[in-house]
């Protein structure tokens, strides 16, 4: 509700500057599809920043790198441990020897050449060798998992863009301490503008004429000329009783990022009639009171 009131205030200002000239046109605002605030998931010193205000970035592009010398050293140690085979080979050799010893003792027991105790001791040695071999294999598996953990820690120290868009703000420099605390400013703010949202507020009597998937035409004159097709994606199911209006969101493709966000516009919905109040407002001349 608060967002709708704010949007209606902005559209009222847009009306004063750009009054509608056609009955089926409604004032609107062009906004980014989303604005992402990038924060560091871990504490560290900023080693590199590959983003400037106004720069276009692609999804997955590395924007900020934290110093990761300690993490890389830990990764090298973990990788070495994961490839160590000495303990496993020792365990395999010991198990092979203990198994052969038990088989011989088993044959000798059947011929009454060894005691039952000697036979039981050899069987116990074989089982202990099996356990030691399993421990060696488990330790190697843990080392492999430790490699993955260290790789993940290094990944978290490389901050990539989650969207394709433009850098709106840059609040980080090389040598600064990146902190994941909520109170600190985001490192970067990125607006996704390859697809834009067109937010419009329509009179309640137009509700029955608007549907998801409906095509409209978005027009603007300043700061750039816009005349492009857009598609209705959202029709609010809750109307604002105080103003007798409801919100509509259209999706406007902007693959070349030629259309900036944050500008006033008009949207033409051919199947939607204007309300009597809007037609009266269109004839009203503010200069005459």
C-alpha cells in the first residue's frame, strides 16, 4: 500500500509535466526490473574491484575480489592430504598379510597343529587390519571434503554479478575492509535494465478491461524518445479504495539497454477506456484554476 501511494504521487507529478492526450493512455513510470545490493559474504581486505559507476556488467562477471592468500594455502594443504596414499597402501598390505595368516591358522586348526587361541588371535589381527584400512580410507575421504570446503571459502571471496545490468553505486575501494554486517553500505548496487518494468496506476472502472498478457504501447519523450511494445504481467488483485485505483505492471524488453530507468512515460492500452474523471481532467486547464 505504501509503495502504491508513493507511485501514485510520482504519477501525479508526471501528469503535471506530461498530460495525457488520448483517452486510452495512462501515466506510468519506467523502473529497473530489479536492483541488487552486493555485500560481502565474508570479512576480508578488498584486493581488486572491476566495476565502475555506470558500467554495464554481465551475469557471472567478477566484480570484487577479496584477498584469499590464507585460504589458498589451506586449499593446497587439503589437496595434498587428499592425494596421500601411504596410509591406505599400508592398510591394504597389512590386511593382506593378516588375511593370509588367518587362512593358514584356519587350515592348521583343522589339522590340530595350532591352538584355538592362536587361531582367534589371527582372526582378531585380520579384523583390526580391516578397521585400520577403513580408517585410512575415511581420512582420505575427509581430506577430499576439506578440499571442497576450502574451494567454497575461496569462491565466497570472489563476488560476481548475479544479473546483467548497470552499476548504479560503488561504495568500495582496494584496501578497504569488506564486512558482511547489515549496517554497512553495500559494496555495489546493480540495476537490471535489460528488461524494464512499467508501473501504471489505472482507475477502478478499467479493472474489467485489463488482463495479464495484454499488449500495450509505452511512450516517452524525455530524456530519450520511447515508443515500444510492452506486455501486462501483473494486475493487482487488491484495489486502493481511497483513490479508486489499482496497479498494473508491464514488462518492457530492453536488450540493448538504450532505455534508461526512472523516467515518466505514458502507456496506451487499446482495450481499456479512460474514466470520466480522467476525461474531465484532460479538458481541465490548470492555468485557469
